[in-house]
C-alpha cells in the first residue's frame, strides 16, 4: 500500500458533526438486490453499523430498544452508488467558468451542498472523478467528521495531456515522466483511483505516456478509469489495460470482445443528453436552443446506443453514473438516467436499473462484500422511499430515510 495522505495522520479528537448509529426495525416491502428478490411484508434490523437481520416479518418477534419504522405503501432497498459525479460542479453554471474561476472555498461549499443533495436522493457512495483538487479536501471533511456526506472514492485531479480534453479542470502533463509524477501526486493526496481523459474528438496521450500512467497507478494498487467515448478510444484503453471505461460509445465486436476478455466494465452516463433534451428543464439552465435540438435528436436515436446495449447483453458489466455536475445534471437527479437505461434495453427492467446502482456498483468498486445488497452482516446502507420503484422509478424522488452505516443521514 502507498503511504497515507498527510491529512490521515491528523488526530481527530471528536467529529465536528457527530452522527450516531442506532437500533432500527424497518418493516415493509424490501428489495434486497440479491438477484431480483422482493420480500413483501418484510423487515430489516439495523443494529449499529451493520444489518443484523433481514427477512419475512414475524409478528411475534420482539426487539428491545429498537425504533420501529413502519413503511406503508413504500419500499426499502440498498442505498445507491453514483459512480460518475463531480461534487465541485453544481450542474447549474458553465463547467469551464466554474473550474477556472471558483475559489477553493466556493468549490468546498458546492461540494458540501452536493453531498447533501446526494444523501437526500439515497446515494451513500459517490465516485468523484475530479474537478481540480476539490475532492481531496471533501473526502477529508467527510472522514474526519467535519461535514456529513456519502462515502467518497476520489481521483484527486483527473490527468490529461497538456491542452487535452477539459485541461482547465485537470492535471496537465507531457511525457512519461510527468505522467508518473502526476499519478504519484494523486496517490500522495489520498486518491482511491486514477482518472485519465483518453479522448475528445481524437485520441489523446502517446503510447509511452499511457504505459507510464497505468504502470504507476497499478504499482500503487490503484485502478485506472478512462474517459473514452468512441470505438478507437475504448479499444485502445482496453488494450493498454485500464480497469474501467467511463461513458462508452460505439464499439465493434473486437472491442466488446476485449472488454469481456479483460473484464472491463463501463460506467454509462446519459443524463446530460436526456435532461438537456427536455426544453422545460433545459431553458431554466440557459441551454441554447440549438443544443436542446441536438440533444433531442441524440435522445431519440436509439440506434446510437446499440453497441452499448450489445455489450451489455454480451456480459459487459454496466454500472450506474450520471455525470452529476454537468449542465442540467444536479446531484439529486437519478431517475432520468435509470429510465433511459430501461428505455434502451441496457438493463433488465426497473430492477436491473436499480441493481446497476447497488449490487453491480458494489462489484465495480470491489465493495460487494460490504455493500450493494441487503444481507445480514453487511454495512447498513439502506434507503426508504414512498412508492414502488419496480412499478415507477420516480419513487426514487421520494426518499424519506437514508442510512449510511446505520446512521440516519436525513
């Protein structure tokens, strides 16, 4: 393991915001996300940080000192992951303007606000893929009890070739040695993974630069995730040995075969297209009319996403992400992404969409022994909502309780 980040050596006498776990019994419909299991008239017992029990409710059972929460006409399920988010972007203002002009203090306030929005949407694990260095301080704030937030998996700064895609929000580097230094700086600051911007409208990085990044990250035990949006980029990333593809796009059979062979998942992100295609929403965010029309064409063209669907049906893991922080995509907007995944046939119905943000996401992050399903002994990351998301995914807009490791966050 690499040396710990400097802030991890600080002694924490007491959290500033001290949130305690408790003893709860939640009764009602339960989606465990273990395969497609549904337990009607079920219960889950949360005791401390973990799930003590889950199953069919026994009216004769007694639970001393437990707070009993009756969930009528609602649903209990695992809390969600968002695997592609940018907490320091607010989803409202221009990305480049925020990246270039927001002070560190404003980035911190935005990150705090967006963590609250995430928790209120039932998200307890966020994979923050970088805006400058903001997520490093954000993770410190959460882990040291300075501010309540989701569990964070961070990249530090995303790495880009000098002048490359979104260079204004990333760590620029040129040449293999600078790439190694860029990776080492993220490791030193406490990154959980390394993100690279592998393309925009053309491929980026030289072969030697890519080799240096991936080798340095893997030597330090960190996975590499790559922004890759068309076939040549996805194929190149798979050949060089990245661990995850962000976004994805058109792919030929050879590329899909590589992803299967190397067990490389894709975190798909449709929210910007979907939400910006809705004039009643997009105009509130000053999205220009030409962009709305472009997004409408993209959203209506199901064939555009055929290769992603083909990859999914072939067995490539598809995990949930929204690219939260992008224009119109605020951090509590979950439903449009899931609905579009179902619309495309990328997942198997509503339950498949829910699993992409729970059990599958836990596997993506190698946390499936602790999170992602409601099972005895796992961490008590649990949400309660009105309605039934198997019938209507908009139930996810009505989250009433969010538990993170047994602590009620709402």
